[in-house]
């Protein structure tokens, strides 16, 4: 079998994955070597390509690309994939050593590692120094003793986090999803010794598929979608958990915190997953493991911009998001406080992020170094802001990187006329895909974007788009697409423009696309649009027509206050039963405090079959009542905000009610207005906000 040096192999893999030209600078950045080193290695790369009837085409000022027939490219890819490597890069070698040490219970001899990887003991010793730096942040220690060997010591939970990070960081996301979808094509007879396969040795592929089916079965139990990257993390976590439980390793979990988690929807979904896994693998899974699965589900939420602000702790997180926006606005001297999209995007990101941070679960951010260099000043400001708003938390740089993307996206965003409809495929999270979309809209006039996840891709009709742009190679994808960086370099902008222009030449006038029912896409879109506008109009009218502010005198209990607010609503037939609605509101209060921290406001809300139309009311108490705040502290409530919604309300109703709850905590003057404002003052504010909202929609 031919010899291919490690770096030549990596360059070939990169070139063969890309359908467009790539620059030497991009390759050098990917491999973390100098452009000069890449230029030196390209001679060997050209020789290998020539042997396979392929060419390396160099275009001045544009980049390099592999040229040749598809069969030749696929044959070389297969060779690289099945090659029993005689040489690993230092990073690959360190990854393999770390996976071996994490997997084993016994010390490993340095000589065994050196023989396995075909290097000297001195090289292994140097690798171990770097590995020690990697495991220390997880609370693990690398123990080395002469004649004893080397091992990693620390709690089981820390070992699992390190294993999980190792797999997720080093395995290509699309390849992992391909494994989950059972479409990976490997012949059992082939000799495979890639880093991917060695790492997946930590878990069995068959287990991954069985686990993925279990997670898929509980998707409908969760009130949100799961982000691709978090889905992968969850599958890896469960696979590692089962492997380690079967090896007799157990995890410990704080019992008090476990009691808190038992009240959540995620805990019940985790119980369902666990019941399926116990049956499948004939094992007992402890409550501690159940707690960790719950935490993963809580950290896996993928939200849209119209996150339900009424759900659980959204308002509390909303207050923190507003504090961060205020801080950044002042530091940058750029007012972002009225940016609704930024606010909702931050709440959507922060809710699961805070769960991850509190449980030290970690998150990977492949763009971190690029974000730090491209947005250095903003990174420093947001890092400072995070320390001020979350003083009790250690927020890792990876999370700050994602927050930077949200703020950068808000500042870069411009409204352009929509001519090109583009599908953006990303899997690194909301911030990344949104950042790429904003960059595209900023760089190319007339482009509008729709984001899709890797898991959703097979359900999207790509013919509805002028172009498909992805941040990762889409293996087995049958349509033309372009791979770009999420931060969109200058030369990539030109590639996108060329692709769109070519499309315009091929399709100068867009054909009407017909759906199965025979309706054209244009007809369908317009009907859907009119329906949405009708729904917005209906809910806005209902909220404004029935809005009222009442003074609540001689009120000694929350129940009595709620009865007084619901009484006129029953008379107007907005609700069917005052008694039932009050009962549901009190039940909701038992699930967690409703007082908004750092205010005198409490938001009581429910979706109920006894509510006929959405309504918003305010009650000012003559004497404050003591209740619980959203952060669990005792709270003095002076004003009750009451938001009621029908049980099966449409998306537009949910969006409007969320907009009102977000408005309540928008800034200090707004909070003061809701605390002490008259009916007319608050109604004027609502009219302004809902009018602005409605105009944007139409």
C-alpha cells in the first residue's frame, strides 16, 4: 500500500471534501501550520493526485481545487478512508492516547503506547504533557510513575465529560449524523484505523443507533426542538453512560438538585428514555444517571426567535439578557435595547446555556479562535459584561463566543430587498447560522435566507431555493451547494455571488413551483401570509379591547386578588369559569415563583380550556402580598400582571403574548410604567408596541 504522510493526507481530505476552490491560507488555518508549509506539501499532494488520474488546478487570486472525474475522486477518498496510517499528526496521536487512557481502568505502559503508535517513548512523554493540560480543566489528573505507567484519575462524571468532548470535537458532525441515519458504507473486510473509528471504539455503533431511536421516540414529549450539536452530544452521553454502567462505573448526582429536576418536563422525558434503555440493554440506570440525562435535555433546547416568554424562567433569563444588552450598548455606544430579534435570540441561547454552565457540562465552539480574532473588541466587552451580569458563574469562552455572534449579527443586520432565496445549512447552533445569514444579507443585496439543520435537510425541498450554502460538507447530498465559513471570508462572498449569478443566467425567471395539491408555491405562501395577518389582527384586537387596570383594595390573599381580576372577564364571557381559571393560576404558582426579580411585578399566566380569547389585565394592590420570585427568593408583590390564553392557541397568539411579557421587562422606564402607570398610560404603550409589531409583520 502506498505511503502518504500525515499532512499530505489531511490536505487531500480537505481538497476532496470541497466542491469549490479553496485557498492555501484556508488550508493552513485548518491544519494550524504556516502557508509556506502547505505550499511545500502540495508537491507531494500533486504527485498522489496524478497517480489517480486527477489534477490540482491553481487559479491565481481564487484558490486551488482538485479536478478530474468523479470515480477517480471517490476512489482516492476511499483509499484515504481505509488507509492503515503509518503516521498520525501530533494532534491525532494525542487524541488516540487520551481516548486509550480515559477508557482503561488500569495504568498503561509508555512502551505500549509508543509501540502502538510507532513513535519513541520521548515523543509519548511530550504528548502526555499536552494531554495533562487538556484534562486538568475537567477536574482530572494525569498520574505518571516509573515502572507503573500512566493513568487518568478523577470522578466518573469528569471522565465522561472528557470522553464526550473528545468525540464531539474530533468527529465530523455530518459523518456522525450519517452513522445515526444508518447510511454509512463501510465494508467489514476493510482495514480501518482512522481516528474517527478509534474514537467511536469508546462506544459501539449499534448502541448509537439504538439510543438514537430512543431519543427520537421522546421528541414529541418536549416543548421544543433539539439542536443538532446538542442531539449529537446527548447520543454520545447516553452511549458512554451505557458503556460505563456495563463496566460497573456509576455517576453521582446532587440529591437536592435532583428533587428540583423531578418537577420538569425534561425529567419525565428522561424517565421515558431510561425505561427504554434499561429494557434494551438489560441494565439498571440509577437516579444519578437520570439527573444527568435531564440536564442534557435542558441544555439541548433549540429555540426560534419567538421563544415562549411565558415558559418557566424565560422572564428571569429575559431580565439578565436585557442587563447584558444594556451593558454592551453603553460600552459600544451603540443602542441595541430596542432590538427585539437580539433579545429573543439571547434568551433562546441563554436558557440552555445557563443549565450547561451551572452543571459544568461544557460546549464546543469550533469557531472560537476565529471569533476572538475577528471580533476581538466585542469579545472583550461581552466577556466583561458577562462577568458583571453573571458574577456567580464561570462562563467559558466557548459560550461567550456564541454570545458575540448574537451581538455581531444584530449590529451587522440590514434590511435589503429580497430577490434571492437561499437555504443556509448549519449545525453549530442558533448563533452560528444566524451569523452566517446576517453576513450574507449584509454582503449581498437582495438575498434572504432560511436556516435548516442537518437533521431537517432531507425534509426540505431544495428546489424552493436559488442556492444552498453550508458551513460543512454535505456528504451524499445530491444537489449543488457551496461550503463557506460561518464568518464568511471576502473570497467566499465572491463565490456566493458567482453561484447566484450563474443561477440567474440558468433560471432568469423563476418558475412557479407546484405542490402536490396543485397549488403554486406563490399561491400557497400568499394564503398562509393572509391567514397569519388575520390571526395577528384578531389577537391584537382582543388584547387591546379587553385590557384593563384595577385597584385591588382590602385584598389579603393572592387567590382573592386573582378572583377580583377574573370576575369582569367572566362577565364579558372572555373566560368560562372564574373558579377554574383561578385554580389553574394557583397551581401554576406552586410549580415555581412568578415574581419578576428586581421589580414589584408578578406575572400570573396560564393556558386553559376555560379561556375563550387571549386577555391581559393589571391589578395594583393597596397593600403588598408576600410571594415567591422566579429566582426562588421571597418577594413583595405590589402589582399583578395577568395573561390568559386559550389552551390550543395558534402560533401568532403565543407570539403576541410572549411579546407583551418581553415588553414588561424591556428596560427600567417600562418596568416603572407597569408598576405604577394608569390604564391610559399603559394602554398607550401597548398600542405603540403592538402597532409597530403589526406593521413589521405586514
